[in-house]
C-alpha cells in the first residue's frame, strides 16, 4: 500500500522513472542480513543507491513529499559527485535546488553543488557561491558553517 | 494514479537497476 509520500503522484512518477524501488522489512528481535549490512537502527530509513547497490544518501525518519523528492534528487546528484562525474552532478543538483528551493535538504544540496562546480571548472568561485548562497538563504544551517572557510575566497 | 512497483528482494532490485540504468531506492520499514 502506498501511504505518506508514496501517495503523492509526483513521488510515484519520479520513483518509477529514475529508480528501482525495494522495501526491506525490519525485525528488531532478529535483525536481517540487510539490516546488519546497512547498519539499520531505526525506521523508516531510506537509502539511495547507485545501480550496483552502493549507498550514496540516507534519510532516517519520516519526511513529507516535498522533502522526500528533494532527498531523492540530492541522492542522484551525490551519486554523480562520488563518481567524479561533476558535470552530471552539477546538472542533477541544480535541478534539485531549482525544483525544491525550500525543502529540508536544500542547504546540503547547495553545498555539494558549489563543490561540484569547483571540481568541474577548478574555479574557486563555485565554493564562494556556496558560502554566499548558504549565508543568505540558510544562515543557521550546519551547511553554512561547513562552507564558512570559503568566505576567504574573493567574490 | 500510478502505483509504485515495489521489489521485495534487494539483490533483484540491484540486478534490475543495472539492466535498466536506474538507481535503487530502498525503504527499510517496520510493521509495528
């Protein structure tokens, strides 16, 4: 049965187009091999893997539809990022940010987008962009603090 | 309304993802 974010048609469409979806039931009295493999200690835990089953992004706890979609798209961007496919990462993370600018994972998306821009061009302005954008839009976020050192880069 | 097609086995999902050039989304859930 599709409940919570799974009842949202946009979520259904995006999952169907971009992902193979799998449900793994948890048993606390007898942990499954998958629970042990992925260190699952609470539910829901949502994992975004690449096509080999390697994890690239994780969400613990309930998330509403808008945040859910933003996390899926961030996970897609991080998959490209982790594989050093920075042009693809910039494209995927830009889409995530444009389509979900106020969603929960937006600060993390901005951080990785700035770093991916830097890797793509070797121009530190990408890092400065991440700092400026986070300082303006999400100044209280942990990601703004992580980008703090980039404040030293000339704008 | 489209229904999400849920696989039940992770390794089957990975095989299907590799064949169809998609990622894998995995939901660990508890029926309690």
